[in-house]
C-alpha cells in the first residue's frame, strides 16, 4: 500500500487485505463492494506492470468510491427517484430519512417491483443488485433500491384528470353559452311577439302593438312580417268589435224600446179606461173601487218594469254580510209563492251548508226571479193548482216534485239547484235565456234571468241552465265560500 486518500487507515487496511488485491498482483482487474457505516465502498483494483511481452509486476493500484447519502442525492437529482444503498440486509445510505431504513431493508431481498409505505406516501420499490467482477450480488450482496413515489404519480394523474374534467366542463359551459347567445339572437323577436300576444290574451287590450323597428331586434324578415301581421290582425279585430258593439247597442235599444212600448202601452190603456170610468157621473161605488184597484195594479206593474230596466242598466252595489243560505232559500221560495200561485216548493237543503259572506238581498232577488220562472213553466204545463195536464207519459215522471230547491256544500263551494217539471226550453232558445230582453212569456220583459246572472256573477259565482222540452228545467248556482264580490260591478 503506497498511499491512501481519506481519513480512514482502517479502511485502507481492509482494502489491502481484500483477495482482489492478491488477484490484481496476479495480473487481474477486480472490483469489490465493501460495507461502511455511512455507505458502500466500491473499490477497483488493477495491477501495475512494466513491459508488454513479459510484463514485470511492480504492484497494484486500488481506487475506492463511496456510495453514500451524498452520492444518492446526486443520483436523485439526475433521475428524480429516491435512492437507497443496502448490503447484508441493512440500508447503509439513502435519500430518505433514517426512520425509513427499516421499511426499506425489507425490500432488499424482493424481486421485481413492490410497494412500501413511507410516512404518508406510498412508494414503488425496485431493487437492482450492484454487480462486481467477483460475481453477481446475491443474498447479503450490495443492492441499489430505486424508489418512485406512487402517491405523487396518483396526485399527478388526479391533477391531469381534474384538469381534463375542468376543461370539459368549461367547454360544455362555453358551448352552452354560445348556443344560448345564438338562440337568444334568433328567438328574441319571437319572444317579444309572444309576450305581446299573452298580454292581449290576458287583458283583451287590442291596442297593444308589437314595436317594429329597424334595429337589430327586427333584422329577421320573418319576425318583422309576423309582427306586422299581428298588428294588422288586432286592428281588424278591434274595428270589428267596435262595429259589433255599436250594432249590439242599437239592437238592445230596439229590443228595449219594443218591450217598453208593449209593456207600458197595456197598463196605460187600462189606466186610461179606469179614469174614463171614474169620470162618468153615474159611476157606482163598486165601479169606483174596481177602477182604483186597476189603476193601482197597473201602476205597480209599470213600477216593476222600470225597476227591472234600472236594475239591469245601473251598476250593482253589493253589501256583504254573513248569510244562512238555507234560510235565504226558504224565504225566496215563500216570496215566489206570494208572487205567482202554484204548487209548493219541495226542499232538500244540506244542513252542512256554511254561512256565506254574501249580499242576501241581491241573492234573494236572483232566487225569486228563477223560482218565479219555474212557477210559470209548471203552471203552463200542469196548471196553477199543480194538476197533471195531458202530456206524453215518457216526458214526465210523476214521482218527481213539480218544483224543488236543494243545496249542497263542500270545502270550496255552495251549490243551489232549482229544478222544475215545467214545459222546458227549446234547444234553439237555450243559449239565449240569459240575454237581455229575450223572453217567450207573454207580458215578460226578458230581464229576470239576465239580472239574476249579473247578481250571481257579481258575487263571484257561476250560473248554468239545462233543460229538456216537456220534462223541465234545472238551474245550477255555484257560489265560492272564499271569494269576495265586487263592490261596484256592472254587467
């Protein structure tokens, strides 16, 4: 041993004692791996000789290289993997902390790739033997353990997946926004037209128009054409409505004039005749009494005609108070009996009918009008005494009452049904029974059912009629238990 480099004479002695040195003196090159406290010493021994044909051996040259923590760190910087050097079942140097040496030592004797848990991370471990010229390293031979963090790889893959997912979501959102922008650009004119159509349908205001401008909103020619056509259509409908309203007013005025002329002329003629009777000098007291009674009756008749016309023409003011519907039905039946003689009304009243917040006087007028019509129909079919007149047997059921009035109640409505077995209404006349001044009775004004319909609808109710000629008529009134009538409503 001519010289040593480093602070360890003991290591130099171990090198000198190696069989590789003796073999080098025999002319052979050898590499030895020696365990050290801080790593593995790799020693290369070569012979030193003079001459080529017959070399003269002068000695050997041994060079050692320590595989320690510093060298492992240099390899990690190059490869990006943690490195550990082990020998004889122990880890002698590594880039990992010393508390991981025990776990790494278990992987020195494995073959192939295995996993090892180091702290919070999982690593893939690949042992590679450090071969020497003396032969392959086995058992307790030197091993380089290459470690790659599986957790970091998974985190990288997860980051890639997250990035791809975020990119996909962004692409979908971008495509959605672009689609929405394109759709809005295309459908905005149609949406504006639809909004105006809905407003017209909801309010009936035909003065609403779709603004047709030269701006971008109406660049589409189809939308412009549709908007212009709609505006023209509403103008035409409004004009037709005005014309029909004018015709209806003239028609109503004509019907009203006819009714008043007919209904007023007869009472006036009777009053005139009674006055002539009173003007005779030889009139008897009995004749005077009859004439006065006739005048009083006809004045009452004229007053009734005027009141019906006024009730239909003027706004209805409702005074809402809690009302017992069943009691009101009985009172209305009694009033109709006093107005028009005839068979009694048969009641079928629901005891569960609630107290309604309604206008009892107005509702009573409507019920009396309908009950009076029922009495007229029954009297026309059966006579005032309720006797059965000749009629086809299949059109009349003697087991049914001639006039019935029933009530039914549920959580939201109270229903009043007035039914009679009178002459019924022709199918052609049924749609017109609620029209003002329409009547088939001699001496009628045609305002009774029209007034009743105004009252019921003013109380937020509905009125429906069904009839069969020869069998009778049924009128159904539905009143809400929660709705409130208009304070000033004109029908």
